[in-house]
């Protein structure tokens, strides 16, 4: 019985109109700094920094950031938060899903500049929020899914993950024993997966409540849209 639906944030519920801030940061770095960008990115999503300024101060010396770069990177993070927007169907899909099951958020994201959750009306709808920066683990690590499961107090078979990333959301959730709804907005080819995997592919969030309802009625993922 499906009792909770856990949503990914970026590119599932919300998108940044200008794209990933980390892609926008790369051109701001000098060649000798560029090799650290991945570590810089992962650190922002693994450690609960109280502010963007605190995060950048941690990396100022390690990366050799000069004042101009620091200000420019700070602006990129600020703009990424300010230009975040919901997909058109997000709020209705969340509200309909909430009428069927508990809902929660499980996201690989930083702890700072997250006022967008309140600004976009997500905080009141997603009261259970598990952010990677708060738990120190990123999807698809089993510990990330276990943290969400424990917060909800449910068994793996009670849970559905809704997300866009095949690696982080689909792979991680299936490994954790959850059912999965893969939001494939770009229509990319579906990778190979076990034929009995509890998996549904949708082009957007609109039909998520319908799928949850059918799963609750006993349909298997492979047939619940038939």
C-alpha cells in the first residue's frame, strides 16, 4: 500500500530558468581552479552551511578565489534562487497527491538560498524535507533514501519516489526497494532496467496522482497506466 510520495526538487518540481548555477560558475574560474569545480559543487550539497557567504569563505583560500570572483559566484547563486520557477502542473499535482498520501521532499541541494521553497508555495505542501546538505548524503546513496524513510516512519514498500534523474532518483529508489515514477520531460531513451521493477515513466507531473491512486488500488507499475 502506497502511503507516502517523495518528490525530487530540481527539474522535477522546480527549474532554474538560467540553468544550473554550477555550469554558470565554470566560466568564472581560471584554468588552475577549474579542476576543483566538482568538489566545490559536492561540498555545497553535503555540508549545512548557514549562508552562501560562509560557503564561499570556506572555499576562498582553497580555490584561490579573488574578490571579483567571489562576488560574481555569490550573484550566480542568488540569481539561481530568484529565477527558480515551478513547472505549470506542480502545485496541482502536489495538492492532488496530498489527498491520497503523505508527501515529502528528498533533494540533492544546498542549505543556503532555499527561501525559494517558501516563495513558491512548497514549504506548506512539503512539510517533510530531507535535503542532502542537512544529512551529509547525496542521492543515489542508500543513506539518503533511508533518511527519508525514517523521517516518514514507513517501510520501503510504502514509498514512491518521483524524480527526473535516472541515476539519482530512479536507480537510488529502486535499490532502496521503493516504487518509482520517472519524470522524463526530455523524452530521453529509457535505460535497461529489470522487467519487474516498480517503475512508471511519465512526461510530467500531471498524471502522478492517477498513478498513485492506481497503485493504491493494487495495480503493478508495469500495468497501472494500461
